[in-house]
C-alpha cells in the first residue's frame, strides 16, 4: 500500500472513530454527574424549598425520568439535532449560547499562552542543548523542572501579589476594565476585534490584561517544550548528517538553525497540538485564579451549581476539540516527517 493510500485509510478510520470517542466522553460525563453528591434542584431552590416545588422543577427539567431514558433523550438531542439543551441556572440560555459567549475569552488566553510557551521553551531548550555540560545547560534543565512542577494557582497568586499589588504595573483580575467600552464583537477576541476596528487604545488595554495570566500559564507550560527540544536537539546534534555538515565547514549556527533544530522540532508538533487542545479545556485554575471570564471558569461555576446541561455541553465541546486536534496532529506529522507510515 502506498504512503498516500495508507494515510488516507488511517485518516478515514480516525474520522469514523471520532463519534465513538465523543460518545465515550458523553457517557462518562453523564454518569459521573449523576453519581456525584448533590441535587441540581436543591442548588436552584434551596434545601428548604417545599417538596411540591421541588417535584415540579424536577419534572420540568426532566430529572424525574429514569436515568436510562434521560441518557437516551440526551443522546438523541445531541447527535440528531446538535442540541445540548438549556442551562438550568442561566435564565433559559442554551448551552450553545453560553459557549459562544465565553469561549472566545478562553481561546484568546490559550493562544497567547501557547505563544509564550513556545518562544520561551524552544529558546531555553535550544540554548541548553547547544551548550551541553555548561552552566547554561544546568540552568535550562532546572528551568524545565521547576516550571513543570510549580502549581498554577500558587504561581498565579504570587505573580499577582508582585506585579499587581506590590509593583502596581499590571491590572488585576477580569478581562477588560468596566470603565471602558469593550471592543465591538467580531471574532470575540478583544485583541483582534480592537485591531480590526482600528481602536488601538482598546488593543493595548486588552494586551495589558492578557500579560499576567498568559505569561504565567505560558511560562509554566514552557517547561514541557524546553525538555522536549533539549532532548531531541541534543540527539540530533550528534547525528551523522550533522557531523557531515561540520566536516564540510558549515558554520555551527547554520547547522543548529537550518539542520538540527528543524528536525528536533518534529516531536514538538505533537505536543503542541495536544497541549493547546487540553489548554482550552483545562484552564480552569488559570481562569479562576485570575478571574478570567472564560468558558473554563463558566464550567467551574456550572459544576458548583449542579447545572447538568451546561457541564455536559461544555465537556462535550472540549472533548470534540481534543479529538479533532489529535487527528489533525497525526495528519500534520505524516506530512512533516516522511518516515511516518500508517
């Protein structure tokens, strides 16, 4: 089987398996919500509400039905109508409306964080690998270990105390000041929308509010990329074709950038895609710590409020992103690295 046919077959199989993967996520979230302690009716009305009011609300929400029937109804709405239902606690808003309202903030934070992580991680990893055994190499390894091990919420609070409370050079909390009108919604990303509208004051304001959370999250994630780049680049610099390039008199910096680093970055593609996808769904600690009004923060609120439809919908949305990202990563890897065969 030729490489192109093998790749086409692999991609087709992965696409066919994607609904099954999403179904597994839906089933697990549905089951875990039902076995967890707490009742959404009590969360809405309070534990001292009359039993008649509780029963009426439970019937209105469909929670009086047997669990298998609730599961079948949800699957039918989700896969046949792409309907995730309405939020219990958001005055009749649909889950799709909540996703559309809160997801741009999470996406903007994730994009800027991953840029910081890549720049810092690749830079530190390259310097460390190109100078093995030196103090720079030791410092690079320590940087990777420390940033990977630091708890996000602790680092976020410390940096807020330093740069917002102590030095007062960066704003604290939220995404945009209440004293300014938010940029006109075009993409939902404040930095992009303000540039498209030609409002540079709003652009720089949005950047100011992005710096602290995105740099905190990006630097903590950079340790992953530093370790991957360092290990792969160190191995690549010892390969035969690099030695042959040195024998031909090619400058060391040219060998590092044009030959070794290009091949050492191939594994970064896989980690980058999965990290970015998981970052979209796993930024709860960052958003809560920095009071960032994103979808992950809204998920946290929905969990505390026992808002079944919202929790299920957001988790399915994040799960679909991770599934599709993994498929795109495999395809990209196959084109970047011709040694890959499926």
